[in-house]
C-alpha cells in the first residue's frame, strides 16, 4: 500500500500534539506495534515495541514537567519526515530546573502509524544546563 504525504505529516503532527498534551496513551496510539524508538544520545534509552515504549512514557512524562516540543518545521518526503525541534521542560528529578534543548526527529510512517523515530540531541547540553 502506498502512502500520501499528508498522511505522513498528519501522523507526525498527531504524535507531537499527544506528547505536548502529556497524554501517554495518545502518544502510544500514534505508533505501530513494532515501533522502534532510537536515541542517538548517550543519555537516551532506545526501545522497541509499542508496549515497551508506552511503559516508559509514564516516567518520562512525570520527570519532564511542562514538556513542550516546538517544531521548527516538518519536512516530509514520502513516508519519511524530519522535524528539527526545540524541547523545553522542567527536570523534576533535578528540582524542577528548566532545560531547553534543540534536536531533530527522523520519522518513518507506514499505514498512518509511526514505525520508527530516531532522535538526535546533545545529552551534554542537558548536563550543562543542570550543572
């Protein structure tokens, strides 16, 4: 089955909206059963499968208070999308200290669901801001 550019954009925008709403169930509903969440940063933890990802979302959303992803743009090429973003949050495990990080998501979308998310960000920047 083919894909439509608007389907890719819609899937990515729904995913980001669910993250910004801090709705773990809605985030998980945006990803495929065999979803792969790859982190390139040393502080990130990669996960495979919707169930493992959904389980991890609860702690992530609890620790990253006021989490907000502000996409700089959404670049779509068929079933792929690149989204440079600015992420802001308050790190609850560090006394609600504010953090602002720039990064890039690469998404693969198939059948209206995200099958892969690769996240590029600098964990050293988080450590610098919390030091």
